[in-house]
C-alpha cells in the first residue's frame, strides 16, 4: 500500500505519495515562507494533505520525513538543523499531532540513499556507499540491506572527517574537516577570496569580477584553463575527496559506490579525479567488483526514500 | 545450548565449547606442525573433537572458525591467508566433511569483535568499532547489533586505508597503507633499519645492538627517552592511527570504541595518543557519549566470538 514521504529542505517542503516500487503517485511542494517550527510544521502538514488528496489512494499510517541535520532517531527530535537555524525541535511529535499519524524522522541523506537503493542506482545491491558532494559533503552507508545510523543517528558524516588536523575552519565549528576544503559552499568561499585578492585574471574574466557568479563550475573552468591558484583549490578538493571515499570503500567494502550532489554532477573534473582516486587507493580486495555509478533519482531521491522507509517501517511494525 | 568455536591462528589451532554467556566450557589447543590445508584441517578436527569430548556436553550443529585472512563468507573459502601461505582453500567444506557438521568461516577480527560485543568490553552496546593494532592493523564494525561484513566479506580493513598515497610499501603489496606505518611488524622493521644505520645510540643501548630484541615497546622506550629518530617513527604511527580511528568514529558514530592488540596493550604512549586524537578529531556529535574501552577477553575473544556466532547462526537458521 502507498506511503507518505516528506522532504524538508532549506527553502521548500515537499510531500509525496509513493508506491512500493518507488513511483511518485502525487507530489505537493510548498515554500517555507516562515521558518519557525510551528509554521514549518503547518506547511509540512498542508503539503502532506495535498499530496494525499492528489493521489486518490489510501496511504499507510506512517509518514517519514527526511530533513537535513542531526537527528535523534529514537525520539524524532531534529537536534541541529543549520538550514533552518533550529536546535532540538521535536519535529516528529509536532507533525504527528497535526497529521494524526505516526511520523518518523530521518536524515535527508539516509532517505536519499534508501531511495537510490530501492528505486535508483543501488537496485539489486545490499552493500552500498553513497557519497554526496553538494554545498556540503555527506555520505550514507547501507550494510546488508540496512541503513547504518550509528548510536546517535549521525553515522555517515563524511564531510566532518579531519583531513588537515588543525586546518581550515568548517561550518560545523571544527578545524580541518573534509567539507571545509571540498564542500561546494567552501569551494565558492575559497574561490571568491581568490577573486577578491585579484590574483586570478582567469576568474576575473569568467565572472566579470562579480563574486555572485562564482560557482564550483567556474572554479573548475579556471583550473582547467590553467589558472594555478584555482588549480590548487580544485586539486586539493579532488584529492581529499578521492582519498576519503577510497578509504571508506576499503573499510566498508561496498558492492556499489553511488555518487551524487551538485558538485559531483556538475564538475566532471572533480568527479573524474574522485573515481580515479578510488580505483587507485581503495584496497585491492575492496575495489574488485566495486561498481561506481551516479545517483539516478536527482532531487526526488529523498522523497522517494522517505516514502519507501515508511513502507519498511509499516512492514517491520 | 553450547556451541563449538574454533580459532585458526598462524601457529596454533584452538577449539572450545562455548556456552550462551560466552563462558569457555572446555578448550583444546594444538600446534600446526604441518601447514598444508589437509594437515591443518586434520589438526582442527582433532582439536574440535577433543574440546567437545572434554566439555561433557552436547553441542549444537554449527561450528564457526575464525581465521586471519580474507574470507569469502558465502562459500566459506579462505581466499588469502598470509600466515599460512594459502590461497583459495575451501576450509569450511573441508572441515565440515571431517566433522560431519556445518562449518561457517569468519574473519578472526570479526569473531573477536563478536566475542567482545557479547561477553567482553562491548556488552550492552549495539554500535561498536573495534580497532586492533598488533602485528597488523585491523578493525571490525558492529552496526545495530550486527557485524558489518561488506559485499565481499572484507569490511573493516582499516590497516589498508591509504595515509600517504604512493608512500611506503605495505605487506599487502600496495603503497602508503596505515599498516605500513603503524602495524607492529612494520614498526619493528622501521626500528631495525634505524638500529642498523647506527643513527640511534638509545636503540643500540636498549637492545645491545641485537635487532632480534627490537619490539614496538623498545621503540616507545627510545622515543620517550628523547631519541629523535625513534620519536619520528613513533609519532607518525600514533598520529596516523589516531586520525584514522577518529575519522571512522565520525563516519560510523559508534557508542563504543574498543581497543585491542599487542601494540595498543603494550605501548601506553601510542594508546594515549590514539585516545587523545579521537577526542580531538572525531566530530563533536560522534564523540559525545562515545565510550573508549580496552578489549577484555585477550586471546580468547576470537574463540568466544566464534562460539557465540555459532549460537546466532543456530538461532537464525
């Protein structure tokens, strides 16, 4: 029976009725006009009702919400949600009361990985590592067909492994995280610094000097056009990403490595370096038979995954 | 009902009858006089029969063998066993025919981790990372109460993550592995090179110039006595280990980190640096509530774990 999946992003809430194959029977999308927990919960509930009404089918009892941030899985509390500026919001309880059903809260990357596993690039696989490089860097781990959540529900935080102990400050407040060198947000910041310092004629040409036009793609273009300082930022990001993912392949021995996120999808140079690094640096036994593929579901992976997680929960419960 | 656990080491075979609490009801130990697969299987079978006879109890049908090396979990083939010089030995089938029962083959560190989880330092935990630093470096991962085996059964190979791409050659044949800088075997080799080069009066004093007396403990003594070149080897090993384990804590978010193996148990300086590194470099959310403890079962962990894995297999089947 179809289930309700919800994706809480930084600017939009989306809800969908998802069938057991991962097909979206109906989708409702609403902007998050106001960001207080109460207002956001009301918006989520409206989107959920609209999706259910639009589907014309009965949905099973349990809704699953995928949200960016640190989740306490057992209590359904969104402990830290940087996009929304929230701390310790009991989102599952609040939304459950509004909808009159059980709500489960999961990390957005976990939901996306679950979607890819059952309806996307991971179909047929039981052991999978999903690496996302977008504005941040994250991963999700599937072992023997199950999501690895960790004791506190924060497993998969690949962006916050340390690559330069004591190095560049990350958005999380710590020093030397992978994300501080390779996340899209930080790549843009580093490239803007270079542009502002007037050290890169190529960047100045590509952007007309406008920092608002700096993107990871522009960084890659400058690097590939031979700009040495842009190359340095680009190379370092690619090398750190490749080594981090290769080492996770060695430790986790997945059958499939699924790549996703805006930086990997839009910067083929970084993606290529990452793949070459995994092929060079993952241990021989772990890279034998490893399939490296791109995520297939795009922005829908989290929504589909949330719906399919609801299906698993209903079956298990 | 009690089960039969078997530990195949490099020089001895041990078999034990293990009860559901992890207590050893009887243990039989035999040297591996001859190392051909046929001879070793015969020795294993003798040890197993002796343990069963000595226990005076009936054991359940499934025996589990923990062995160092790369295991094909589904087929029970020992693909690579460096200690024994074996390749592709169908050990589970061979021993099963001898004993007239089903034999399951697992990696020795997985067996040890399972023992610690249920009868040692991991009791009460569901999410655990076990890091072993002995002659080699390895780990085992427990997620949600289950061993993470990986697609090919070689998950946990922490010793073969790359810490210096293109660096020092490891026993596995690849370059720059953690084990090449921090495994006991390599620490001894590096320290012997230093001794042979005559660059360390402190090492010469501690060993009387005899390379056979070099151990990781001697290296640590020389480093702590102020020998700069010994410090360099020691620091590098400690730093690489600490960063690798800290990063695995970040990615896996275990409730407990269990430390084991001769180097960590006998070199308090390396152990201390590892613990400090995890506390400094694991992400804040992953180190909150993390308990760092020493393995409790010593050499028996693998034997106990193999027995307890047999119990799980009987129950699951």
